[in-house]
C-alpha cells in the first residue's frame, strides 16, 4: 500500500514537472520571438510591399499569399482527406488492402516536408508546367496535409460511440444519412482540431513552398492569379534571415517571425473556441 502511494506521488510529481517545463519552454519561446519583433510591427509593414535593396519594406503580399495558399490547400485536401477517413472508418472492410492503405498513410505522415517539396517541384512545377506558382504550392501543400487529415478523420469517427451508429440505422437511416447526420456532427470537435493542426502547419511551412511557390511575389497586390509566384510570410522570414540584401533584413525577419507567431496563435484560438462550444453542446454541458 505504501509503495502504491509513493508511486502515485512520484508519478504526480513527474507529470506536474513535465507540464511546468512545457509551459516554461513555450513562455521563453514567445518572449524571445515577440519581444524582438513586436516593436518593428506597424500598419505600413503589414500592408506595404517588400523592397530588395532599400529599408522599410513590408510584407503585405506575403501575408495575403499565406492565407490564399492555405485556403486553396484546404479546398483541395479537405474533401479527399475527410472522404478517405470516412471510407476507412465506415465503409472499408478489414483486409490486407485496407491495412496497406493505413500503413501507407502513416508512412506518408512521417515523411519530411522537404521531400514533398521536391516531389511537388517534379510533378507540378516541371512535369505539369505550372512553374513556381500559387497553384503548384497549394497543390503540394494539400498533399502534405492529406495523411494527417485521413488519420484524424478516421480516429475522430471511431471515438463516436457505436450505439449512435446502430440507433441511426435502426431508425431506418441509410449509411450516408447516418454518416452525415450522426457520425460527422458527433466527431466534429476532433475534425476541427485536425484542421487546426494542418492549418497551423501550412501557415508555417517553408520547404514545400520554396520549391513550388517560389521566393517572389506578383507586382500587383492582392493578386488572385493562380499562376503567379506566391512567396508566403514563412518563406519571406527564411529569405530575410538568410539571403536578403535589404539593410534592415534582420528587423524584417524579427517582425515577420513575431507576426507569424501571432497569426498562428490567433488562428488556433478562433478555431479552438467554437470547437469547445460545439463540444459542450454535444455533451450536454459536461466537461
């Protein structure tokens, strides 16, 4: 009995220490990034155009491209990823073929993003002739997001109690009606979490977009042309910190890093808060 109590206290102490360590690391990260970059943020920086050789350039086109490419990548990947997850969770039979699909999806989710970038460069930039473009970058980014979306969708649907599915079918629903009106609404909080994860990853992605969307922007702002080059904020952060000729390149990199962190935080909050509200409604207010 004493051993069990000691083990319980030790485990509690360990988990508290691990949680505090994560909070400290996150706080240190935010203080370093935001502390050095927030002072350089201004309205002209957020809406202005970049400058290669003079000081005072902005990130307006890059900021626009970040959200434009994110929107397009989700437009491509969400129907396929969620559809494949529904197939694996509901329609697919347990056999060697479906196990091969699951293993392949898990393997793809662990592939480094630079490999997807090289694949996108070969497929979309060279073979399909899209060159460095917003469309090529968004298509490659959607391939990067697909494995995560498939796994998240399948696991979210599997967490729904089986009684929901059986009750819906017993009331005369077809499979599609049960999926659409019972399983998907019940699994919505998990799906929203998965979409949040892939969106945050897409906003901060560089390797994929350097090889497919390029490191330059259109002369027009905003430019919805899918075949224009589409440097994003994350790529501009890398470029400013490595090869930029602007005299204030360091300040631009610091401001871009702070802005990117703020965008990801705000984006996550805007999705996480409605997700919690939906989850509470579905569970009847129980936490």
